[in-house]
């Protein structure tokens, strides 16, 4: 069975067909998948029967995995797998993290070394809703007017948490979260392409006035997820979707909480954005 790579969108996303990720891949096949991942930013592989150890083994070929600090949400026996789930145990306690992230973001950009890749395997999904949206930040950068490219070059933003992203934090808790600085334009280490790097965790543009920071962030919010650069993933059970946090923003959407959404996530470590 020959592997196929089919674009899902002009700017972001490709579907890989003809592979069985439950079995080890040869070097050439993996290299083709890896290249497609960096070029397309999001890869979809449907109809996979992916036990946890195989998801871990496949994810690890992209780099070392991160273990989430919320150890109560790790899959028993497989700390590399974080459960995203609205299932509860017999006492009504959640088994996993109930997916937040219903705003445009790149994963944990409020840390010094944000995750490179997030790999999400759908075990159980609701009959409708719960789509994930992906916006190409290569395309967002390319579409910037030249004067904005020049204006943003060299600028950094402070990434942190606020009431939108951490609604349960008190003002004092939010104030205690030390933000980190990242460039607003980063260069992808594998492709050399420039990508816009902002999202909802970007709270303040540095070394400009507060008014100018507000103006820049308002412009970027209108720009970073325009319809023509967004791929909407409609989940099916047994999908593996993986995305490159260095070149996409993503956004979760609502689903009817009477239904179960249960997913296994692995996370590949990244590097400091430059
Ligand atoms: Fe996320």
C-alpha cells in the first residue's frame, strides 16, 4: 500500500493515507511524513488503531516528549500521554483535562521553550461539534502588508495568561505569573520560512507605548486567522492529528457536553523561538 499525501487546504493541512502507524515505519516513509509535517503544519491520519505505546513511539521520532505536569491526567502506565477528556470516574472526578483553548493560541507560548508538536488521537468523539481550527502563520506572515512586515520585524511580545486564557485565576494569581518574551516573527528551524508568532497568550508588545502595543495586537487579532488561511478539522474517532506549534495557531470549538470526547495527547518538545 503506497503512502499518499493529499493537501487539505491551500495553506495548511495535509492528509496522509496508506500508512498504518501501529507498525514501525521505515526511514524513507518517516522522512516523507516529517517533511510533509513541517511544510503543511498540520497532518491528519484517519482510521488508525493506535495503542498508547505506538502513539508514543511514533511521536518520539519527531523528538523528545514532554510529560505534562498535571499527573492526575496522565494515562495510567503511560505518563507521556495526557488525557483530554470529559469522562469522569465513579466519584465524578474528571479523568482528563477538559479541553480549553477556545481561543487562537499556540501551545504554552507563555513558557520559555514552548512545545514543538502536539499529537492528538481521537478515541471517542461527540456526534457533532468539537472541531479544531488551524490557521497557518506562514500564510499570515506572507499576507502582511510590507509596511507591517517592517514594523513587526525585531519586535517582541510578552506572552502570559489573562482572564480569557485563565478565567479561574484571580487578579492576584494572574499578576504573579511571570510572562516570557518571544519575537513576533519567528523563523522556522526546518523550513527557514517566517511565521507570525502571537496568539491570545501575547499580551503586550515590548519597547513600544501601551497605545501602540494595543494597536498592533488589535491588528494582529484581525489578521492571524482570516478565513482563507484556516483549516477546520472535523474529528472522526481514530483520527490522529498533529500540528507544528511553530507555524500554526489553533482554536477549539464547543461541543454538546452530554457527549463524550476522549483523546490521547502526546507532546514533542520544542526550542526557544527565534
Ligand atoms: Fe492548544
